[in-house]
C-alpha cells in the first residue's frame, strides 16, 4: 500500500476516534452540539496532528467562539490520551488544534449571494 494512502487512512481513523471522543466527553463547559472536528492532517513523520475545529454559534460573536476554542485547546491532553488508548501506533502524535473558519465563511458567502437578488436565468435553447 502506498504511503500516501496509509497516511490518509490514518487521518480518517483519527478523525473518527476524536469525533467519538468529543461526543462521549463529559465536560459541561462545552456544548458538544456546537463543536465539530472537521479535518485532520497528520505530518509525514507522524509526530504532529493538526485537528481542525469548527464552532457553530449563531448568536455569539467571533470573540466568544475564539474564547471557546482556546478553552477547548487547553484540553488537548484528554484527546491525545483517547487517541493513544484507541490506536495501535508506536508514538501518539502531538495534537495541534486549528480554528477552522471555513463553514463560517461559506455561510457568509451564501448570505451575500442571497442578498444580491439576481433573478434566475431561464435556460432556453434557441
């Protein structure tokens, strides 16, 4: 199996394990329904794992979401321990969380497009 496919398979398995760990986490300070792990990137030497985190909050400001992200970032040891318990890898990678604004940006772009009020073009074949 090529190394690229193995790396992608590890990334998808790590994302699955970490997403389940988030759902099973018993910390009342974090609303689990508003936090999502969107992507995992594993370094080629498998020492570092970049975990992309999206925080969905329609009422709060960006500052509130960043505070929640920083609080979540302080709990990376918990997620690393879950990863170590549920994988058979020689060395568990160090988790680096990245605040993912991709979903937020796509919602903002969709709102801008909806506000343009452009009538739909008719598909005529003439």
